[in-house]
């Protein structure tokens, strides 16, 4: 504990400040150093580096990025060693309190208050898990209800077992991986409940985590009621119709002491909102241009606070690009903005990134579709003019789609928004 | 006997659905794999299913109470719970270094259990 009165303001002046030392922050910081930034510092509120990676003890990290399969802790270690070698400075147990448009950051740790002036800032705050209160599950309020990631941390980092008879709501990847982990630790996993007609996690996790251990997956189902005075006693599941409304008469009570929620992730952007960065209501992350610069000059965003990625590999590849852009900005190599067009999500598209373009040339797009499709054709329009038509083998909301497209000066100066659509043909 | 089945590849997140035809010990990959790794996976999944196994081991005097571990090679699917049982009986003394051998030849599989994280001594 720091005694009152002993807090002093520590002033720092750096090239790039990265907020968050998870996989995105690490990748961005490394890349910033590799691309000419002088002092690069990373602030994190935890006492360790790597964010969620140390609790993700399963393997599969690195396959897409470097062709080797690693566990989460190994993947984190590779990045941390590289960052240390490149002279990135880390601030542990450091909470950012406020962010200003002039790139001043007020942060606090045990040493005191810090006022950090940065030439550019990279936001890499990650995301949070949705809770019972984000989806409003009716019933009583017993103990024994956790988000899947919290349970994963308890089991894998702190050696705390969360329960004996467990039901998981939501078939996101974390939920599936935790189902297997609980089974390994001797729990009885009574089922995974998914409101959609398909699993929302990656198919390989459905195979590896559920099918391998005969854990039932209830599609088109939800939790209709939670029962328990002190500890959770049972949940009632029920089938849902196409409108996701409960079909009466299909209720089934499952006795359990633990309910884990794997309902999806919410990008963490309190700091972004505070500084006045425009937030995309669909992604929950900042609106960015092709350089991943937010609507506040010199503040860039990457990782899961920008958009929720499918895999750490794709997230890191993107974050490296962002770190490079932040470094260039810091050393004064800013890009000249020659126009402005918005990018809009048209038919079949849930969201598309970047949301705006202000320089001609090759742009790397990320998008998610609304519905699974067995055959899919991606199109890009400027007004009524079709600029790109691309056949995809399939499309699934669980798999982010990436594509490159060359935005011409003519398109940029037309002021017409670029519309991205996906159709069966 | 000819047996045809569809295997979901788990090598990477693309999760290709690979059709295979098994004739005794002979296996033919029909379609669906996007890369060569898929062929190897489909063959091993059909004839000798294995899984990468990860878990954690108790640590004495460490900054963390657990160290994450993995098998040095994929483990035969039918031996997973046997291996897990052995992993649970072990307690290692900190410090532990990433890559350190925790159990040699676990459950006579000729596979080692190795640490995937470093844990400092408290």
C-alpha cells in the first residue's frame, strides 16, 4: 500500500505507448520497435504479461502465423522474449485512468501517478466476457454461475475447481475448451446449450472438446430458468423457435451446481469513449481507417478492443501492422489523406473493417457475415458500380473473412460509400 | 470391408471436412483437404487417433500454484485419461523452466510431459 501523500507525479515522454500487454499489445509494441519507434512502453493492469494467454493452456496457437502449434503460455513467452530483446519497457500493475486527445495519458501504479506524453498511442485493451445480465436469464441468484473465461482462469492459474456438475451456456470457443478442461479435471459436464442452430465456436473445437468426450450439444436451446437458494441447484433449458423465442412445453430441468456462460465478448473501450473516439455500434470497437487510426489523430486500435478475432494468430498479424503504423506516425511519417469514403456493411454482412478509407491503394478488409452460407459471393460496390466480385468456398459467422482490395483514387474522390455485400451467388 | 467417413480436420481453425475411404489398413483421402497436413491428419485420425494433451501440474513454492504442461507428442486417444491420472499425482518444486521434462515416458507411451511455462520460486 502506498501511503496517502506519498503519491508523486512521474513524467514520461515516449514515442509509442501501448495500452494493454495481451497478445495484441505485445505484437504492436514489437512491431513499433522494429519499424523505427524509439522508446516504446506497454502499460498493463495485471502483474503478468500476455493477458489471457497464460490461462489458455491448450494448444493450437501459432499455426496460421508461423506454422507451429504452441500452447498459450508458450506463444506468450515467444512474444515476451522478443519484446524484451527489442527493448520494449513494461509497466506492470498499472491502470490507465485517463486519455487525452493530445496523447497524454494519466496512469497509476504503486510507484505513483504517471503523466505519459506519447507521440502515438496504440489501444490494445482487449475485451470482457458477457455476463448473465447481458442476456437477462430469468430466475434466482445463487452462487455457482461464472463466465467461462473466469472459470478457465480459476482452474488453470489458481488451482480452484469451480464445480462438480456443470452446464455451459453458449458454444463459443472458450466454452468448448473449458468443457473439455472440466472433464479432464473430473467434473461431469452435462451439456453445452446453444441458442443458434449451429455451434458458434470453431468446428475443430466442437470435434476436439465435445464429440471426443460425448458431451451433448443442445442446439436451438437456451436457459429458461435458474434455480437455487445458496448454491445453484438446477437450470431449466428449453427449445427456441426461429425467432429465438422459447417453445412452451419443451422445458427440461437439469440438476447442476455450476453454470458457465460463454456468451461472447465485448470489446473494452471505456478509455476510447472517454477521449471521444467514435465507436462502431456493431463491432463495439473504434471506427478506424485503413491504417487502423481511430477518429482521434495518432491514436490507433488493434486486437480484441477493435474487433473480436477468431484466433490469436490473425489478431497478432493485424496488431503488427498497427504497431508499424503507430511507429511511422511517431517518427513523423504520416500519410497524406487524399479523400474520404465510408465503408458500409450491405446485404448479408454484419460488419466490415476498416469503416473508412482516406488514401488510395491496397486495403486489407475484415468482415463477418450474418448467416452461414454453403456458397458465397462477395461483392464491393461504389454506388451502383460493382468493383469486385469474389467467389468464396463457404461463409460462416464464426469465421472472419479477410480480403484485399485496391481502392482507386477515382473511387476515393467519388465521395460514394463503398458497400460490401455477400450473396449465395 | 470398405468404410467411408468424413473427418473434421483439427490441425488449424479452417477445420476442413475431409472425406476418407478406409479399406482395412489402406486409406484413401477423397476430397476436402485444403493442405497436405490434412491428409496426414485424416490418415492418423482414421487409423490411429491421437490428441495433443495439455493440462497442469501442482507446483510447490512457486509464484503460481500450477504449471501448464503438454505431451511432447500427440497421445493415443484411448490413453488420455490414464495419462491425466498420472499428471494429477505429480508435484514439482519451483523453479520450473519452460520446456522442462516433468514426466518421462508417461503411461509407457514413450511420450514425455513437459512444462509450457516458467514458474519462479517464491
